[in-house]
């Protein structure tokens, strides 16, 4: 294969002519997994971790992306790069107030790596996490109350 990639992450490089165990490149042919599939798996895996309130919107660009036709709402806050044997994942998160962000980030990273490797057979070379906001229960309700007139 011309497109041999070296690992930049913690895992070992795949054996020549094979993958990290997922069997994506075999003597019988190749299996291609679309970026959107990996993004959906990563999104679900991140959301399943307690303390993740929601997936972020990617900032101003994310708001524009959501309005584009065909934009996948289920993958909001997730971007991926997928090669023949490896994947890199970027996540934008909103976390619950009071949660240890370093511990949460490690738990999210472990869950995303485990699910993507299990379901896709891809070596995940990195999971970058951007905490965009902290969710404080009741905060948004107070803001909407302030929009009401004080007198009638």
C-alpha cells in the first residue's frame, strides 16, 4: 500500500499489510468507513459519559454549519479525520458544572477510543477535546425571565 501511515499516538503501528485488528485492509479487499460513521460513534461515546451535558457547536463556524443543507445534526461538535487504518477525533463539549474537567476529558477520551476501535477497527491516534462551556442548571431559565417586562 502506498498510504502507509505511522502512528502519532500511544498505540502501536499496524502490522504491514494489515490493520490493528479490525481487518479493514485484507487480502480480500478494503473496507472503507465514512467519516460521518466515525463521527457518529464518537459523538455517542462522548455523550454517554456522565458529566457531558451536550456536544458543543464548534463556535461561530458550528452555528453556520448547522444551517447548511445536509449538515449532520447528530454529529454536532465532532470532527474526524479517517485514514485507511487510523482516525483522529476532535470534540467540542459542554460539561456539567462541578465536574472535574481533567477527569471527564480522560473518561471521554477512553470511551471514544474504545468505541471507535471496537466498532471500526481503526487505531485512534488522538482525541482532542475543547470544553466550550459549562452548563449550570437554572442559568438559562433566569436569562429568559429577565426578558419579561418587570411591570404590566
